[in-house]
C-alpha cells in the first residue's frame, strides 16, 4: 500500500488529537464514527485508522468493515503511523 495516498483517521478524542497527531490526519473520535459514516464512505483511497494504543482504531476498523468499507487498515498507535508516513 502506498501510504502517501492513504487517508489517516485518528479516532482519539479532540483533546488527545490536539496534543499531537499525524500531519494531515482527520480527527473523528470513535464515538462520532456512526454519525459520520457517510462522510467516511466518501473519502478517496485507503483509510488508515489510528489512536493512542490501538484499541480504539481496532474497534473502528471492525465497525467500518461491518458497514461496507473494505479498504481500511488498523494502524494502531498514531505515533507508529506517523513514523511510517515519514519514512
């Protein structure tokens, strides 16, 4: 997968996101995902989900997959995704 074309969605809270994030990522807190499902389905390219430890991104991946979004990847902690995006 070409990470440069991927959309990164950070599912942490707004406060956590403000403390540090992957440049260019979109903050959609986990509890907001059901309400923003249509918006997520409109995104172009593969989607990488991240959070603080990987638990919330894993839950978000499962939910999105159940709702028909298949080109999604659980990136785990945002710091790991950030390191991969910068290599």
